[in-house]
């Protein structure tokens, strides 16, 4: 049963008087549970508990942390049916999406557990040579972190999502600022985490979950002196505001914010000629998947002007026209979509390829595609504005030089895609490909950007404003690097070194010793 209260460590508490409800987007009606917004005192208590927990949790072995993460996954699976029901009720997303995201969430918890058991994630480096200092370095947890739940992924990028999983794997206690659109899902997920905390004898305060319908709780968390880093997924406006708050603290802290991206797709002439209809069908599905509410939604498609590009646009129009209206996460998100879409439709040189339809259910939307010439796109930066929803722009470039120019002027992006059916053509467009690579975190060949594999090699990040720090990823095993910092030991006695740095390598992990990757003892 959902209580509407805050998890302050292991306890459910509601001291405040400010309340709110979630809504069911499909029916646009309020759900019954009343949620109590966390007070500033509750934020402070959660941060203090997290700081105290860190003194214990940072010394817990990787094997114990791995068991903790696996237990969280098990506890989530024990209440899966209830979680799926509340997820659908609060998000309006379908059962298939809910189950897929749930599986991703438990899988990434177990993936971090496997990483911990293997142990080499600490990046142990040893430089030991005659007549020089003995220097040994590894990564250590930075302290309590604040995690902001995302509106569009109630499981995978929220309470027990990748930010939380990677932070707990690193050895950092987590204080979650629950997203108000799915507060019930957040509380139920939190209950599973707290059961795992208790079963695994983890310190009270290693996890807290705070309700919030406004910005006060989030601001208080970011400014709290005991919070040492922040993970955020959301809008450019909110992400940059948090970055400024963190930078203006007495002790500035990093904010790892994933923000806006329109994920450019370059469809080269060979792909248009041989597979134009195929790619139009694929991209109609990618643009409209999840009502376009993915950070990797393909919001920009670029090609060279000719009849094959026109045919591609025609097939794209025909395919998308057959797709039924779909529900957005919240009426305000729908309102923002319609407003941003209207802004771009009103720009000089903008041409809509789909007819406007007004008789759609409340909180449902239809997709839209617009076309614009490359020269006009270059002159008007508004065309780079992200429209969060089922929307994309097709840019008609005069030639490969203008295509390269457009790509080089783009803001930072999460992904960039090249569609091609002739490898010899890639050399002709090498400047365009290099320009695209310089703007993105993930470069895709002959695919769609929607769908982000959770694996060690994944980069889900990119230059600003895609993220606040392009060196890091929020998906995949290296996401743990956001929550650690390196410490070097110089000439320390072997007996006093951490296990990962001792001569005998008791953990049997891979280490870099004098430039060689090895498990050998010294």
C-alpha cells in the first residue's frame, strides 16, 4: 500500500503540510494517494543520515555491495505485479513498455553486482621502480549523492535506476528526489530498496526517498553541504539551474546532468536510393515510440536534396499518418509539446508534412514532421530546439559541404546516426562524419537511436547541452566513475594499503603494474 510519506533512511515520515497527487494521464484524473512533500528539516535529516551511513558503507566490501544490489533486484521482482500496475496508472505508458523497463532496471542492478564481484572497476594502478617513489592509485567513493528521478523513465532512470545503482555500487549513499509524476511508483520501489537494506544489514541512511512537487526540495539537496555530487535527467533549464546552484556552493560539487538532445540522423544518398522506404518505416517507429518521450528521439534528419529525399519524406508521411494518437506523460508535458511544436511551425521556411487534427483524446497527441532547407536551418538556431514528443525536422541540404556545415554548427547531442548502403560513399562524406562525431557521445551506423544498451562500452552522454560533462555516461558500467575520485598512496607500508593495492593482490583483480595489465603478485 502506498502511504504518500517520505523514506528518511529506513523510516516512513511525513512532517510537512504541503501535499499533492499524481494523475492518471490516460483518464486525466487524480490518483487517490495524497503525497506529503518533504520539509527542509526532512531533507537535512536524510543528508545527515546519509553522511553517517557513508562512514560505514564506504568500507563495505565489493562482495557485500554486490549482494546488496542483487537483493534490491530480488525485492523488486517480489512486488513486480504491484509495481507494473502503479507504473501504468501514473505514467500512462503501456504494459509492454512497463515490463521492458522493469527488466532493464533489475538487469542493470545485477550488472553492477557482477562488476563489483570482478573487482577491477577500482582501476588499481601501481608504479614501482628502483630509486623512485612507490606510487599506487585507485578509486574511492566520494560520499552521499543526490539523485533526481526522471519523468519519462519511472523505473530505469529514477528511484532504483542507473544513477542509484551506480552510486550504490561505488560506495555512495543515495538520497533520491522522487519525480512528482510517479511518486507512488517511487515509494513502492523505495520500499523494496529498504527491505534490501535491512536484509543485508546495510547502514540506516544508505538510501532515502523524498517527495517533492516543486523545486524547493531539489534545491535544498543540491545546496546541502553533506551532499557531494548530483545525478539528474531532465530539461536543459532545470539541469543548468542545478549546475549553477552546485557551482555557487562554498564547496562546489559536480552535477552530472543529462539534458537536451535532438539526435541528428544523416541519411546518405546510397541509403535513400536503395532503402529509402525501409528507413522511412524504421524512423516513423522511432520518432513515435513512447510518444516521442525519449532522450534519444530522432528529432533531426538530414539529407541531400534530390528526388530520393522527397520520396523518403513521402514514405515517412504515409507511415506516420497511419499511427494512432498516443498518450503523453502529463498534461503539462503535452502543453509544452504543442507550444514548442507551434514555435517551430511558425518559423520562416518551415513546412509541415502532416495535416493538423484536433479531435484526439485529452492528453493524447499526434506526431508532426516539418521540412526546412539547409540554408534556412543555418540561419535560425531555433530549429535546434528540442521538442519533447513525436516530432522531427527533415533538413534538405544543397550538397555535402552544406551538410558538413550544418553538422558542425549543431549543439552537443547524445547520439548521431549515419545511414549508408555503400561503404565507398563514406569516404566521400568523411568530413560530414567527422563533424557529426565531434558533436555526439554515441555514433550509430545503420540503426535508430532509440534504445540504449546497458553494457560496459555504452556512452550515454555528449557535449553540452546534451549533458553537463561529456566525459561521463549515465548508462553502462562506467557510469560508476561519476561517483568516485582517485587517491594515490606514496611509499606506504604494504600492510596498510587497501586490498586492491597490496603486493599479493588478494582480490585477484586486474591491475596496471608498471604499464602492464596483470593479476600477478609483486
